[in-house]
C-alpha cells in the first residue's frame, strides 16, 4: 500500500478551498477541514480527509445545507435546544459546545441539545475544546443503523459514539472517544481504501456470518463492543441524542456516506465548569496523581507502556505537526477528483 506525506496546513487549505467552492464561508469551511485533518494527525483516518467526498456529495445534493443557520428553540438558563436545520454538523456542534461552556461558566453546568444536524467528525475534536476552556466536556450523538439489537439480525442501532474530555494537569488533555460498536464504521471504510482485511470479530455479513472483507462488513452488520453491554450503551445514547433532543432515532437517521437523504441526527453537549466544583488547580493536581498511579503499574508481557486515554492521540498529533500526515493513494485520488470537480487547483506536493 502506497501513499504520500503532506503538511497539515496544505491539507487544511485544500479542504477549505473545496468546501468554499461548494458554498460554505471560508471560516466555516476551514473549521470543517481542520476537524478532518486533525483526525488524520491523531492517527484516525477513519474520521479524516476520506470523509470530505461524503460531505461534498451531501452539499451538492442539498441534503446538507452549505449555509448553516441553526435556530435556538429553547433557552432556559443552563439548558438550550438548537435546531441545526440541516446545517453542516461541525458548525452546528461548534456552536452547541461553545454555548454549553458559556452556560457552564454562569450556572456551573451547561447543556445544549441539538436536533436536525449532520455528522460532526470525531467527537474528541469538540470535547477537547471544552476541556481547554476549563470544563469537563461530554458529547453524544446518534447515527445511522450499524448493528442489530442484541440477539437480532437486522440493523436498527447506530454506533452512536460519545466522548468525555478533561484537562490533564501537567499532561495533555485526557479524552475518551468511542463508538459502541466493536470498531467505528469509518475504520472499515479506511480498511477498504487501504485494501486491507479487517479482524474477524469486527462485523458480520448481511446473512450473519463472520467476515474479514471490509466491503461485506459495510453491507452487513457491525458487532457491538462488549457484547450486550455495547448494544445497551448504544441504545441509551440514542435516547440522549435522538429521543431527548427531538431528533431522528434508530432507522430514521441517515449516515454521512448517504449523499441525498436528510441525516436527522441529534447531539447532546454538556459542559461542567471545573472551578465550580473543586477548582481547576486542584483538579489538575489530582489528575497528575491519577495518571501517575495509572502509569506506574507493572507491565504485562510484551507491553512497553501504559497510556492514559487520549495520550496516544496527543503524541500522534505532535508528531504529525512536526513530520506531516500520511494519506493513502485512494484518499489522494478522491481528493484530486474532488478538486477537479470543484475547479480547485491541486497544489499538494509531497
């Protein structure tokens, strides 16, 4: 498998120009492009630039609006509800998280429910921003059906990822960002682009047989993490993200790879002001203690180091900033096609 390395700034500039050509404002396009490039830099190509073509297809079909104009339909102190009105998911989510933080600074906690939004990329991109503002950041979302209810053989349950992030004291941000399937569906798309098989425990064919073929997995059923527990968590994330927000639920939600259907996905953003509870300095000191205890345990055979949640991404991001981001040829070919169709020059040089 071959590919090339590019700087993050080059990739962000390219993504920005393509999205501007599709009708987005420069600043909003840049935010979307940055969210994708940062995911690539963290080592998560499943949520990186390979998704740009999906977003462009949705913008061109009108399923997602290039001009994002969310409406605040509830404003109740610490609580608000935003209707995304089919806007770009990253832009809607950015507003929701900023509002949650602002309300937390006034009330100690801020909660913003979002309906009628779109896919927002990797959840950690947004919870990290809330953590940088001195808050515990929590973000949930629902998605299109990816797995069957436990014991079933028909997809009705989304991967429905969620993230929690906090400041990490003298360390980088501590962040958990997981889907409730055994693996995020984007990782299967990434394996398909790299022409690689997937582990046998990731998915079933549509007939219920285990498979290592990423194409069969995409057409089939993803397996939940931790068996029935993953299914149960995902179901409850649909309650928080869909039922509670007044958005789509279960089979009503369309994924970002569907070019011409309303997404109807919902999100729930929660910010907790750390200063309102224990004080940011004390919190940081205790996080240092927790991380030190966690990393000091004896190591299992063949393990070189214990990581706190988010540490691998922190290191990968720093490395990507210094050394660049590798993209496989399949992703590059798609980006070239996008640039051509958008009449955007192809300026990238390895």
